[in-house]
């Protein structure tokens, strides 16, 4: 049974994440060739903001998914387990800093972050196939999944896109949130 009082926690969580991302990128800019994590890892204050948002605000989003989204759409336990793994990977992404080097921690951070991004695509794709989601929601989810798949293709096979990594990363994350919000509220 979904907890109706938590229905708008998703919207609140996304608004906080967008605001924090804007502050992070405007206050500590490094350029569009760097990831959000590399922007955050540039200074201690930016890292603490990143850590707080990914863990704290991420928990609000997880709570929304667990207590309202999954029950309201009657999604299976496997979907919720993917949400949980995605959140745990998000926490690991926050805790394992990326300081711009190419050492062991940076490689581990990249593995964790890309695994989280992969789960985001799977969660979106599954929504496109779920009968409890509205026809419009399934169309948004299918389009988002296609968009995310295109991003993976570009990142893997078109090396020149990495010069604009921040733009692609922000669009990828935004598309996931737009999909979840559209399925939730439209």
C-alpha cells in the first residue's frame, strides 16, 4: 500500500538535487569535459556538498521509490531491489571521491558510478514494459530508455563525445528523473 503523504517526496528530492547541482557547477566550475564527481572532488567544500546531496537527498528519493512509487505502480520486488542497489551504488559513488587523477580510487569510483548509471537505464526500461504504468508513462519510459541507450553508445564508441562529458551526464541523469516524475505525476 503506497504512503500517499510521500507522493511528492520524489518531486522535492529532484528539486533539491537540481539546485545542489547548479550550485556545485556554478561555484566550482572545471569545464564540460569533467564529470559531476570531478567537479565535486576539486575542493573539500564541493565534495561535502556532493556527499550530502548524494547520500541525504538520495535517501529521500529512495524513500519515495520504496514507500510510494513501487507500491503505487505495483512493481515487483525485483524492481525495488534494483532501486536499493542503485542507491547503495550512489552512496559508494559519494564516499569514494574522484579527485581528477587516474589512480585506483578513480577507477573504482568510475566502476561504481557507471554501474549506477546502468541500473538507471534498466529501471527506466522496465517501466516501459510495466502494465501498471499509464500508456503515456510507458511512452516516456521507452523514449528515455532509447535516449539513455544512445548515450551509452556515444560514450563507448564515439570518443569525441567525452569532451562534453558533463553535458551528456547531466542530460542522462535529468532524463531518468523526468521519466520517474512523468510516470509518477502525469
